[in-house]
C-alpha cells in the first residue's frame, strides 16, 4: 500500500502536461516541441504576412518581451489556409525580421484548419470546439498544458482581455 501511495504522490507532484507531444517544423529548420515549454503558458497564434491583422506582430513581440522572463512563450504559426501567407518559410522569416524584428518562436508554414490541420489545432478543436476562422486567432495554453482561453483575430495582443488572461496563466 505504501508503494501505491508513493506513486500517487509522484503523479500529483508531476501532473501530465495535457499538450504533450505536439511538434512543429521550425521556420529556422529542425523542430519545435511544445514539450520544451512544459510548465509554461504558451500563446499559439496562426499568422499571415499579407493580412489586415499582420501589424499584430508588433503586439505579439511586445507581449513576449513583457512576459517572457515570467515564463510566457508566444508561438507564431504562419499559415496559408486563408490565402494570405507568402510562398515560402524563407520569405516569411525575412518579412518578419525586416518589418517586425521578431524573436518569438515561429513554425514553418502550417495548416491550421480542415483535414490537414496540424494535430495541435485538431486537439484544440476537440477540447474546446474552437477552430481558427481567420488569421491571428489565438490559443492560450496554460502551464498545465490545457487550453485556458481562445481569442479571435480582433483581440489585440496587448488588449486588457489578453493581458488579464496571460497574467492569470502566469500565476
């Protein structure tokens, strides 16, 4: 009985991270795994370079700069699902470097909707019913790996609503 209690205590001390196992191709080559950020909140944003919301990159970088030392990760997921992304990862990276000076983690161009959607986006839809319906939709994954909140394109990265959600996720 004491062995069982020890195992249960270990499970409580180290809960399973719900977003475990999701990996993306990195825009710089190699891969990005959400497992790298286990125990940290991650804001996942599907992005596009030729969208009316593209200027939100400035806010995403500012949000990351403000909270990265407290553990927040902002992950940009460029997608051409809404036909507003450049044609290659190299072009996207250059565009973001030149126009926004981004240093947030960024994936390669990735599907976020439909049958080809990345497994993370399929998982989010199963968990919450939320599916990106345009660029710059945001998914806040908590430190425990569960979806804490989702936001549409019109929610600005530095809006009060976003700041409150991020600060609560950092608690």
